[in-house]
C-alpha cells in the first residue's frame, strides 16, 4: 500500500466542522476498540456539549470564543478517540468506563469558557485563567444530574487538569496508573488536536484576542503571538515527550491499522504548520504576513475584530510596520 493514502481519504482527519459527521467517525473508531460498547452516556454528553456551544443548553448562552470554539472541541475529541484506539492496539486495553471518561473529558475540557444566562459582558475568554476549574465544576454538576457513577469523578478531574497549561502532569495526583493513562491521552489530544488543525496558524489571530480580553500573555500584537509560537511549539514537543510520555506515538498504531501506513499524520501536520510559520515570519514584513494566512476566511474575521478593538491596527500588526520602519 502507498505510504500516503489519496487525499480524499485523509481529508476527513482534520475536517471536524460538522458534529454529526464527527460522531459517526468517532463511533466507527470506538467500535474497533469495543464492538459492543454502550454509547449511551457518551452520546448524551456529546449531544449536550454540542448543544451548549450552539446556545441550546438550559441556563447557558451560546459559546462565543472564536479560538476555543466547537471546532476546537471536536478536534480534541476526535484526536482523543484515535489515541484511545492506538493505545488499545498497543496492549493498553481500555475498559468501557475508561473510553467513556476519555470522551467526556475531551468534550468538557473547555466548557469553562461558557457564559451562563445573565453573564453577557464580553465573551467567555475572560475566564481563560479559570476555565479548567469551571469546566470541572460543570462536569461535577452534569454527572450528578445524570446520576452517573461517582467513581468517575476523581479520574475525570485529574484528566481535565491535564489540559491546564499552568499544571505539569507530574504535579497532578492521579489515583492510579489507569487514571494517569487516560489523563495523558486527553492532555496529548488537547495539544496535538489543536496544533494539527490545518488552520491552526490562522486561528492564532483569534487566540490573540482571547488573551487580550483575559489580560494574559503580554503580546504586543497578533504578529507577536505568532512569532513566539515557534518557541511554544518547542516547549510543547518537550511537554509531549517528557510530561506526557510520548503518548502521541499511539496514533501511529491507529493509522497503521486504519490505513496500513507507517505515519503519524497529526505530528506531521503540526510540523508542517510550524515550518510554514517560520517561513512566513522570516519572509513577510508588516501586513504582508496576513496575506500568507488564507484558510477559512479567518483573517477577514480577525480584521473585523480589529475594527472593534480600541487598539486599532496594533491589534494585528507588528510594531515596526505601524511606525513605518
């Protein structure tokens, strides 16, 4: 078999815009782990979290963050499902409960960006510093409402903490090694799933505005954030290897079984994104770097946000281009 399947067979990997299709894709993978898996809890959580993003969940507004959007959650969820399959193939057999907990944690890891009814100032980005704790609190309420096993609570808490950039997995007190494994799966999926997105570089323009609303990062402009992303990638690779134990390698097992190839398409996509970013930062000056970011019409949306910002042009462009140097 060819090393690289035809593009039509690969296109679905990072095309997670449509939740119904994501669910079908995820279900197919999960059935390869457990043919008789009981989808009832996970399908309920999937339906409710998608509804929350759309503004259809009781007591909550539609989630308005543009980087941490529904697409991001679908990216992480799908990556987590593929990681589970790869772990299963490696001999780390996951129980039905563990599959469910990984899925729930991936779906709920960023739900802390949601605003409740009456909280209509700004966007959920203002909760960036506290969103993981808010996500965990939502998970507690949700599991209680569903009357799901209380034994899920601690593993789910620790797993969702693995998505907190402020925490090192080595600092998280897992109840056992199985909880550590599912935490590593979801923590890895959160990093790899978003950075492998083909529009990752474009979406960083949205992340800049989220950070500004949260008063985080001390970035001079979106250009400054993109420029620093090359160092972020290096630290992320180190975290994936040292803190998450190279869990991303489970994806190789998945693609070997799925396509019959020796590839890790997620890691390859991440590397391509960063290589292109380095090229753009080196070759493009001033506003020209925006012309190199063409996916999904995101630059146009970012410019609209720029117009609404009291920073004016400084929201996007490097300082030197504003001074005319």
